[in-house]
C-alpha cells in the first residue's frame, strides 16, 4: 500500500475561518478536559490508602477505572447531551482528538524521553482531522469537508491518479490555513535493487555533505543569514504591550519569518536530494544519531542546515520515489580509514579537514575521503566489488556551492 500526503493552501471565506477557529477551540477544550481527567486519576493514586497527600488531590473512588480512550469516547457521547456546543463539531473529529491524546500518553510510557503530556494552549493546538470523507469530495480547485461543505483551495499540483483520498487534516499556520490530504493506493511497489553507479554521502561539519565523486557542498545558512532581521523583529516585539493588537501583529510577523525560513530549507533539501539521485543508482549514507548533534558543540549549524531530516527523511523518500537504492552503513572510523589502501590512519582532530595517509601518501579533503569509505562499505554490503583504483589526482575534489537555480536546472 502506498500513502502520499498532499498539502494545499486553503482560501476560506470569513465565515469558514470563524468555523475553523470554533472547531479548534472546541477540540482543544475536549483535549484539555480529557487530559485533566487522566492526570487527576493518576494523581489520586500517588498516595497510599492509609495516608493523605501533602498537596490537595482529587478524590476519585478506588474502584474507578482508568479513563482510557474507550471510556472517554463513551463519556463524550453523554457529554453532548449536557453541552450542546459539542455537537457543532464533527463527531469523528472529536474522536480523533481523544485518539491523539491516547497516543501521547502511550508514547510517554513507552518512550519516556518524549516527556509527560501537557495541556494545550491556543498556539499549541492548531489542527483537527476528518478521518472519514464524503463521496466525490474532490473537485478542481475545491474540496468538500464533512459538516463544513465546499471550500476553495489553491491547487498547486493535480491530485494523484489512481489514489483514493482517505483523510483530511486542517492545519492553521502563521500564513493561513492549509489542508493535508492523505491519498492511498492498494498497489504495492517492490523495493529498489542495487544498480551500477554508487554514491557515498558523508555528513560534514564545515561542509554540509561530502560526496564520493569529489564534491563538497557547503552548509546553507538559512537562519544565520537572516539573524539581523530576526533581531529587529524581536526588538519590536519587546517594546509592545503583551496581549495588545500590535503585540499580536509582531508575534505573527516573527512566526511568518520562521515559516519562510523553514520552507526555504525544505525546498533546498528536496532539490538537493533530487540532484543526488540523478547522479547515481545507489545512495549510501552514514548511520548517525543526529539527536546528539543537535545537543553538542555544533548544534546551531546542524539545526540550521537540517542535516538530520535530510539524511533520515528527505533523501530516503526521494530515493524511494525515484527508484534508487538507499542504505545506511556503519559510521565507525569512517574518517580514520584510508579509501585507497584501507588502512587505519589514526584519529583526526576536528580542525584537521585534510586526509593524509602515511602509508600510500593519499591527500584528500576529509569529508571526501570519508564518503569514499562509505561508498566502499555500501558496495560490500550489497555484494558489489570494490576497486582500489582511486589515485590522488583521479578524483579531483572541489567545493561545489549549489544554489536553488542550479538544483532546479539539474533536476
């Protein structure tokens, strides 16, 4: 089964905007009430039955069961009789809110690093889902939402042929409302098989990535090049009265700024992924935990460039979409191994950006040498022969600064 998610900008009327805001407020209130109910049940079980808690807690009977999704969904049906405003929202949309809360709680117990679920403010609850759609809900330039009706969209690309829409998600962002449409197809696509031309990709520090064809792609500075504008917007926000209309306008300007930076980053990474897939049949990368990068010495550079999302999400998706073979290989000692003689050359410090082999006198940029080692490990993993005919001057290493125009032209 193939699943694609298409995003379209919504062009709602003023009445539809008010309805979206109403949906978000009601869904958020249901989420917070259900979360508070679960939290109160958990707090009431902290103390033993023969003693009292130091702080005040809700008194919940001992035989009361945990408010799971099933119990809360049943209680939601009864609550609609007491609170008629809950009927203004699609029933399945409210059920999706409870499922979203249930997933947050289950993820906390399974993955404690996620943190304990929190109550959602207006700025932290910005979407709702329609899991079941109406018949013939898609049309040119518009879609039909359950209990809302037809709404215009900016159809930036046509709907995929042979796919069936399964879910709508309305998302509020700084630049307006967006519609996420989930398309599914029952057809299956076989996994790509290794080809002849391989390309090793090494995640760098000074450079964004190093390629086994001798090219170095400089790290983009999406946010750092715009810090002057961000500081100016934050100074303007500081001089405003919190909660006033001018303060809200300044907050929206900052949100628009960050959204534009994120969109620019995603666009550049997608075009770079297509550019790499156009050069090879096999893409090999390092198996790196980029969470440690985002907390270490180079956290600012790694978060600004988006290297983690590029290696783990964007590049694998583009490679699968274009039928290219993608695989992660062992990262250990990739910069300490010579790609020519394959001998251990010793540990290098961070400021040492040149690979110099004391055995075969090979001199290459450090990231290029590591990408060659990654390519060799990938070839071995897929059962392809690895040649040692990599001389110092055979693969010239240069610095390649790819712009958006270059990537569009190459793609």
